């Protein structure tokens, strides 16, 4: 596909994020995210196919020094 010039492009159309769990001491958080994406199949710059999809993710983050560290990011069936 690469030699033929065919490739995919993912366009981010937005997210809806819900906090499901936040630990009492503030060291961990679980999030559910519904991402709206457009997936395009291209031949060079020409779009051969375009599809809008919703992808659902679950993420587990833990506190780091001055930020959050993603421990798990998993695509899941619709929740």
C-alpha cells in the first residue's frame, strides 16, 4: 500500500469524556471517552473513502510529579 501511495488519515472531530472514578487521595482517575473520528483512505491526496465513526475508550491515569501518567488506554465496545 505504501508503494502504491495508499494510506489512511484520522481526523479528530471531538471527544466526550466522563470521569468514572477518582481516588480519595487523588492518585488515580478512570475516564471514559467517546471520540468522534473521520477515517479517510487516500491515494496520494485523493480521498477514496471517508467514514465517520465513534470510538469508545477507557483510560486509567495515575498522578505523577506535576501531571498525570496514562497507565491504560483501551478501545472498548460501546458503553
